[in-house]
């Protein structure tokens, strides 16, 4: 029940329709914020529904720009979301949260690469810069793919990789953060894809808590206590003492 429109028909709406409505709300909200906050390092959004209000947490690298002067910009965004999704006054609240480590955020890096390419930096130099920065931030691996008309008329794809990257299985969903951006260049549109393999973190801040499925930890055996051999008891010898 992200949108107020879904709330009003809560009694009649089916479970299937509710999940579709929630997904549509999230997708449209994400696209709006991606376009609006592209230059402020937008890195995703989280929607929390409470009985009182719907909380929308915007993750970005430059939170001060998202808030604006005296919080004006975030109020404008709140007003836009409220009007578009028919929320009641005070039923929706927007918050800005700083990304803990932007080097491990695929959306922030894809956005950074996009602006490097628009400013006219050479593709190889821009991509290697992103790859190096991500690896220095503590990632397990990184892959950057740029495809489209690079210099020549013929379109091609360039792939830059470093470290360790998994491509399949459930671990990929937990460990790999991916983002895609379209760069509108003079010669045509370039596609940029950034995939970052996150490190394992027991606290869950910089990466998943769960270890990879194929990681085997060998536990050291416990030190065995020395066993004292039993002494034969001789009744005659005992009398002498």
C-alpha cells in the first residue's frame, strides 16, 4: 500500500493487484528521483510503510544538495510525490540518507562514469578510473561495460574488469550490485553498466552477512586432554605404606 490510491481500495484489491501497484509505485518513484537527483549522486530509494505515514528514504552521496537550502528541495520533492500519488497532507515523508561507501555503490559509480564521458574524457581513462576507485574502496571485484559508437561509426562494446566476480546463482543476487545508465553523446547513445562484487561483512554494513556458498571454513580441532593411564592397585603394596 505505497500509493494512497491503493490504500483507499484496500478492502477490495486482490493480493496480486496490490503487489503490482506497489511495484509500479516504486518503479515510477525511482525513475523520477534518478532524473531529478542524477547530479547529486542518487543511489537508490527505500519505501517504508507505517500505519501513520509512508516514509521514503532517498540514498545519495551528496545529501546536502538533495535537502537544498533550508530543506527547500526536499519539500518540493515531497509535494511532487504527494500530488502525483494522491497522498493526504502529511501522509508521506521524504528523508535523505548518505551512502556509507560510495565506492561500493554501483548506481553512484555509473552516474559518475556517465558525467565523465559527457565531459569528454576518453572512455578507457574514465573506465579505468572507476575500476581503480571501486577496488580501492574494498570491493571483491568490479566490471564496467561501455557499449555503443565509441569513436568510430561502428558500434562496439568495451569491458573492463578487475578482481573476482560471480555471474550465476543465488549468491549473485546478494553479492553483486549492478546499475545501468544511458549516456546521450553527440554521436549517439552509449550504454554504461557497472557491476560491483561486494565484500562479505559480518556487521552487514558494507556487504552481505552470509558467506558465499562455496566458502569452506576449516575449524581447528580442540586440543585433546592427556589421558592418565590407570594404575593397577596392589593390596599388599598398599599395606607397606
